[in-house]
């Protein structure tokens, strides 16, 4: 099985190289790994302190890692943080983050790469986020007696670890020092398969969004646009979401303004979005304070703070297969609406059960949901209270994780 796994890694690398001339992210993935070990060796020569290695797949996992990194730096201030990403989108956006002392792409998971990388990094401790189970890296960490913790992991019955042919992958889980899972169902699955090096801590995203909401960015231009009106924010929207929103905007009442932050901000998509929306939408980059009813956010990095202005949030992606971050708006204690493909998103299911999240299947349901939230002030206030309690109840994962990681004993 080990050889099948290694072959799959090599085929993945070959496919990325083959595809790279036609895809920007594939090109970045390939180009970013050229001369990588020379970069790692040269950069780490100047870091003589003990090191903690944090690995994330991409941006979403990085957000889950952030509150843990912050607390580790407080508790172990003499240690240096080495951060790696598997994906191009994660690395390219966070390669200059001030949270880490060095940021690299993760070399492909092969026996030679794992030995060389861990020799150069020489961490006292490794932390992987959510689903990152790289066989050769984990095997090398275990061989060198370097503790490895998995945080914010979540398992489902259809994962390969729990199949009759999944013994190879179950051994990977057994090689981890400890696995902090998000929920009880994940823990039951692990224990049923004989994997007992695990405990429930919760999802660190709740701690992360609480921190962001407590200290949002100051956005005076957007504050001026809102002008004390009721605001609906459409965050991380795709064309399917935008078609629904456009129909609802045409039916919306006076004194309601809309802020749309599309997932894709290419010029082509922005023009398509402008053509689709009724009225006279204006881009943030061109906004000069003239009264308008629809503002398009045409830059990245603002959405989590834009939600501070929202009375209601609609979050995109759930008419495809990837619902975006609904916890960011929820942290501001507002109702959140999203599409109907949420079976793999525990936070969406929990929010629906809690009565603070609303799943819709078409524009009629979206418009109706918005209208009811706007019309019933008492109900709206009750939802805000419930949302606050929900976020508070789900928080605390970081404290559990930090409490159970003791570098002094490693």
C-alpha cells in the first residue's frame, strides 16, 4: 500500500506539471517548489531557536490555525513558528504573514523529501490542521520522536480511514501523538476503529471569528455608504448566488442597501455581476461617497470586517459543493442565510437547528426569508441573542488544545 500511496503522490505532481501551463494555481504550485530545499536551508540558517512546525492545506485551515499560533507564541515566546502550505492559494496569500517566522510550500510527500525537510526544520513539535495526514512526513516525525498534534479534525463515516480497505490510513492516524476532533461523532468513529489517541476540543474557527469580530477593521468608506440604513451583505458569492440576490434586490424595500463581496474578483466577473444586478451598483474602488444602494467589494481581505455593518448575511457556495465561511457573519450575532448543499458542513446544520441559520433552495425562498427577518423586529432580536449564545457555546477549542500541549515535557 505504501508504494501505491507513493505512486499517487508522483502522479499528482506529474499532473500538476502537465496542467501548469493552463492553470495559474497549478503553475504557482509547481514554480513555488523549484529550488525549495535551498530556500528552506538558507532561510532557517538564521533561526537558531527551537521551532514549532504548523502545517495547513490552504487558507481555510490557516484561519483555524491562527488562534492556536497566537496562544503558542504567548506561552512559548522563545520558540519560532515555521508555517507550511500545500496549496498555492494558501501560500501566495499568507507567505508574508507576521504570525510566522518562516513560510514555505510543503515539499511533495515522499520518503526523501520528508527526511530532508524535517532535518532542516528540526521542530520540537508539529501541528497539522484538520485533514492533513501525509504518510511519509508523519512516519518521519514518529521515527524521530517529534510529537505531532492534529487540530480541528472532523471525520465522517465515508472517509477512507473507516473502510475495510483503510488499514494503511488508520495506521497514519495511530502514528499521531494526539488528534483533537471537532465533535463527538468524529471521536466515536475513531474509537470504533481502535484509534484512542483522540479527544473532543471543538472547532478553532469559532475562537478565530470571535477574535475578528471583537476587533474588526475600521472601514469609514463603507460606513459612509451604509449611512445608518439596514444592510444585507452577500459574502463570497458565486454566479448562482448572485442570480438569486439580483432578483431579491429588485423586490427589496426602501432603506435597505446591499453589499456584495463576490468570491471571484476578476474584471470579467465583476462586469458580469454589474450587468446582472439591478439599479446602479458601484465598486468600492470607485466609490466617492455618492449615495448608492448596491456596493460591490472588489478587493480581498475585507469581508470578515464588512459583516460588522450587516443586519442579515447571505453566504455563497452552497449551491455548488463548498459553502464558504458562515461563522464570520455569525460572530457578529446576525442571522445567516445560505444555499441547500450543507450536508458536509456541521456548522451550517447546527445553525439551522439553532434557528439562527436559514437554508434556501431558490430566489423565492431567499426573498421570503429576508422579508420575514426585516418585518419582525422581536423575532430578529431573539435570533441575535440565540446566535450570540451559539457562538459562545461552540468556542473554547484553543484553550483545550493549548492546555494539552506541553512542550516542556517533549
